[in-house]
C-alpha cells in the first residue's frame, strides 16, 4: 500500500493572509509530498507495507529514525492541514467547557498557543490535546508526533517549522501564530477529534 499526500480540505487561497497559496504550493505540494515519497520508498516490500501510518510510526520510534521522521512528518502534516479552515467556526459545548476548565477561556487558550509556539526553540509543533480527560498544550520537537502516544488524543496542531510561514511572514513566527490562531483554527475538527475520543487516522 502506498500513501498519498492528504488533499487540502479547502481552496489554496482559503487561509490567506495567514497562510498564502504560494506557501501551500511549497509546503503541501513539495515538503509534505517529499515526506510521503520517502516513507513509501522505505516501507515498500517490508513488513510495514500494508500497515497504518500510526502503526508505522510506533514501530519505527526508537528503532529506525529515518522511517520514523518521514512517517511522523507525513502524519503531522496531514493533521495540520485539517487543523485549519477558512472559517474555523466555534467549539462544541463539550469542547468549550473543557477549554474554560483548563484555560479559563478560548481567548486565553489562543494566547497560550501563541506564547508556547513563539517560545519553542527551533523547529517543531505545538498541539492542543486531550489527556486524562483534561485539555493540555503539548510541544514536540523537530519531526516528533503525538500520533502514537498512549493516552493522548491530539485535537489541533500548528506547524512551527520555518517553511510553514517564511514566505508570508519571514522570520516573524509570532505574526504567523497570531494570524492562524485568531482566525483559522478549525474548531469543528478539534471538536470531532474530542467527541471521537481516539487519535485521528491518516487516510489510507
């Protein structure tokens, strides 16, 4: 089984000005595709050939760094595209209550996502996740992921690699984070992930 790049769930101009069509053409069309292509080449003819991406990530963690990096980055990017939307909507009552319990308000959650993302050293990802019945903000470095983490259900993620924002915001990561979190977070996707209660599955 060969995996494909997750199609964008919106037009390539839908996230502007937070994320431009030009950025998506490189980020989705080249960076994500390169991770997918390398992962597919690495699993071809192996015991992982017909495995779910989540299983590939779990099997490669700590044993095959090259495969892990490409599989985890493939998953993270697929999840990231869905974490944004042209109109992010609003959290469901269940998610809103959990946000208020953990952070006080959606506005405070957004501020903390911005602060954690801006303060993250070098490349990585900042996540909103559910863990132990509570919401938490998590960070992973480089290509690491929450996809295979027991007891953690990722709800949203923001890419902190420079290629996610450099064409639009140059080195101003805080400007990118503000633009994404204050208008383009996909609360419907986050709510669906919370309601389902299990980690999102990369489409085969």
